[in-house]
C-alpha cells in the first residue's frame, strides 16, 4: 500500500513537472495533444498564394455579383423627394405612407400597379413576411410554432382586409408597419426598399381579395346546392 501511495505521488510530481500548474505561463511552445486548429494554412488579404493558378491570394467575385444592399441614391434625400430606391422616410406619400398627418390609401402614383409589381410583392412577401405571417397571410407561418411569437397578425382579419371596419389599416398604415414595425413586430424599413414595401402591400391586398372571393364563392356554392340537390359533378365519390 505504501508503495502505491509513493507511486501516485511520483506520478503527480511527474505530471505537474511536465505540464505545470494550472494557469502557469510558459515561454516554450506547449505540448499539444489536441491542436484545436490553432495553426492552419491561410492567406493574408491581398497577398500572393501559390495555391491558386493565377498566384493571387484574393479571389475575384464571380461575374454578376452585386454589392450587398441596393443602389445608393446619387443625391441625399430631401423632404418629399420621390426616390424609388429609398430606405429613408421623408415626407412624400411614397416614402412615408402619409398624406399630411393622415395615412393614405391606394398605391402611390410613382408606381405602376401591374403583374410585375405583384410578382415582386409575392417574392418579397415570401422572403420577409411568410416566415411569420404564413404564405397565405393567415398568421400561421413557421415561426408561429416557436417561442412566444403567437399571436401573429392574421392579415385576413376584418381590421386588415375590410375597408368598412372601423379599425381598418389603409395602405399607408401598412407601409408604416413594415417600415418602422409595430408592437411585437420588428421594423423592416432598413431591409426592404420603399418600392418593394409597396409591392408587398399590393400583394397582401391581392391575397385578401383572393380569400374574400373564395369565401363568397363557397357561400354561393352552398346556396346553389340547396336549390339543386344533385351533388357537384367534380365531387370525389368518397367524400360524404
Ligand atoms: C418575425 C416575425 C414577423 C415578420 C417577419 C413579420 N411580421 Fe408582421 N407581425 C408580427 C407579429 C408578431 C405581429 C403582431 C404584433 C402585435 O400586435 O403585437 C405582426 C403584425 C403585423 C401587422 C398588423 C399591425 C397592426 O396594425 O396591428 C401587419 C400589417 C404586418 N404584421 C405585416 C407584415 C409584413 C407586410 C411583413 C413583411 C414585410 C411582416 N409583417 C413581417 C410578426 C412578424
């Protein structure tokens, strides 16, 4: 037993002698059992490298790469300046969603409302909004299943889609919600240029119309069915 203790003390001395006390500073390169990727091949910025055929360390961006962000306006934005690429929020309806002190409704005259605008809005909605609000705008996006995100606004609720609702948010108000955020929703004004915000609003309106039309159609369908007891021709045979 005595020899065992002696052997253990000896082993401890050996380990401390080789590796030092914890926190001890060495001037020599330490013994590295696991190098932890401390040292690896790399290229200094703007320096030569034999690794690449052209001998340059830095790579030239692939053709067609765009700088992050968008085109920078040539002149600083002035109040009421209708710049189409703007991220700022000066006075014009296009850039603020407001006419004077009030929210405006309808698309600003700088934009042409056509299929291209809706397609743009659909793509941007898919990128920025659908993760929370759902692809159909019903507030059931992927993030509704995480954390305490719920409730996420269902954009088909009357206060968003029915102009007769006293709480109705006109286009200009939606523009402001996207730009500076509201309540638990963050601001997207620094990520989405003004023209794209309007495109998203146009697309949200199209989504709302689609849902309203579908609701009207199904109500109409029910009425028809009561008049005509025969089942619809294309109804699957198994459905009850
Ligand atoms: C990270 C999740 C998230 C994203 C992304 C998001 N929203 Fe929201 N949004 C919310 C939540 C949550 C609310 C409810 C806010 C509250 O009432 O507390 C909300 C509310 C709204 C409202 C209602 C505001 C009001 O007046 O009550 C609108 C309109 C809206 N969002 C539009 C959008 C649009 C358009 C986009 C895309 C540009 C977008 N949201 C992106 C989470 C999100």
